[in-house]
C-alpha cells in the first residue's frame, strides 16, 4: 500500500508553466523592489536608488516593452527615471548656486 507514496512528484516535479530556476528573484519581486527603491530615492540617495530602480524595473518587464506589463515594474522604471533626472538637476543646481566652481 505504501509503495506508490511520493512517486507521483518525481515523474512531473513541476507544472508546465514553471520550468525556470527558482533560485533567483522572479519578475514580480524585482518590480516591487524597484518600486520601493524609486520611492525611497525621492527622499535619500536618489542618484543611486534611481538607476537601481530603473534596472530592476527593466528586468521585471522582461527587458522588452512587448507583452503584458506589471504595474510595479512600470512604476519602478518611470519613477526611477524621474528620480535620476531630479537628482542630476539637484546636483548640478547645488554646485551652481553655491559658487564652488
């Protein structure tokens, strides 16, 4: 009676849709991480967190614009770009206003 216990999972260990490696971050998690980095970048370290959010959003989109887009991935990409531009303006404006050069 116990001979067939557990052998069904060895024949088909995963469903057909999940054949990728489960060791890394998936796209949904990358989108959420990118969105958090983009929002945090508006308050601190925008010059670093902005590009990180752009990269995470781009990888979460699957490195293409085609296909279905998740909202956190698109938000991470757009907010990261805005964050980076604002940080560059802030840095260039701070040096011009203080008269350092």
